[in-house]
C-alpha cells in the first residue's frame, strides 16, 4: 500500500474522534445555555404554584425549586380578584388591530419602494430610515398632544392607529425581501395581463410569507407586552390591557408573590405557545431577509 494511503487510514480515526468530541462539547454548551435562559421562566412558574409560606421557605434547595404541595388555585384566585378576562380581551383586541395594520400597509409600501421607480424615491426612503434613529421619548409629548386634541385619550386608538400608517423597520425588512424576489415573476404576470396590484397580491406576496409571519410576531409580541403606551393613554380600569392591569394588581397586592407570578405566567403563556407554533416561519423569515440579492 502506498505511504500516503496508509497515513490517511491512520489519520481517519483521530479526525473522526476529534469531530465527535467537538460535537459533544458543542451540545453540552448549547444545553448549558438553554438551562441558563430557562431558569427565570422555571422560577416564574414554580413561584406561581407555591403558597406564601413556601415562597418564604428557603431552607433547602429542593424546597426552593419544587413546590410541595402544588397550589393550582393561585390562577383561579387571580381571575377572581381582578378582571383578568377583560384585560386579556383588551390585549387581544390591540394585538389583532396592530397585526392587521402592519400586514396590510407595510408590505404594500415596501413593494412600492422595491419594484417601482418614481421621483424622490430614494430621498423618501432615506427619510423613512432616518425616523428609526429618533428615540421615542423625543416624540412622546408632541404625539400625546396630537391625540389629546383628537379626543383619543383614554381610548384604544392611540395604541393601534399608528400601526396602520406603517412601521419603518418592517418596511425596510420587507423591502429587502422583495429585492430578493426575481423580477421575472412580475414580468411574466404582466405578460399574462395582470396589473401591478394583481401581481403584488397573487405572485409576489406569497413569496415572502416567512417575512410576513416574522413581522406579525414582532408586532404581536410588542403590542401584547406594551406597557408605556397604555400607561400614557389609558386611564380607566375596564380599558386596561394585561400589562397595565398586572401592574395595577402589583400595586395593590405586591406582597402576595404567588398571585403576582401566577398573573404574569398567564400573560406570558400565550406568547410562548405562539412562538413554538410559528418558530419555523419566524427563523426562516429572519434568516432569509436581505440575503437573496
């Protein structure tokens, strides 16, 4: 046997062993990272299932990490003490209105920037991107005064109407994705007699479905977790969304940690379920956006 083949055969086993060891270390590091990031969530759920006495009992590690007995009644107690269903319905309404707005407006505006040439297009796009650099604290007071003059304070309108005028980051994100869709599809549709809107709706828009789902998740989670907006514009208890309602509950029952954590768990659970149901589209949308040039 030639010497080079003998050396290759001898080195094959060490290379395979090194790859296996590297894979083990990689999986161990990933598992450690998952455990570290899951610890706060585990602590949240465990505390929600304890009694007040169990929360104060830190004598042993097992008592801290495992509720015994499990107190499922904390969740029912939260619903009994606060209008949780009403808060949930308010948050869900805001999420649906915001998601509908960005899904209808942002792709249409992004399509205009990506597919059409019109005077001042690049200047307008530059101004659009510039608005992303402005801190929201700068525009908070002027925007509040505008909504106050319109009589929208203590209504849901300031919390969902802006989404129907487009979100600059989502428009930029979708524009980059539209640029990755071959223009030959548009040309073929137009040869068949389709107009611009027909081409957009039937041909191009289905090609960017992962990106649409990604912005839906971004906007949905942002609206669900929004605290500052409701704090500024909502004053009456029946109109509070979950984030503001739980803060009000904390002000009145802050010392009852199991009930507070149970309320936060019920608020967090829908987002976790939504992410696990749509994570494939979410990751695909973020990975592909801007790469198909």
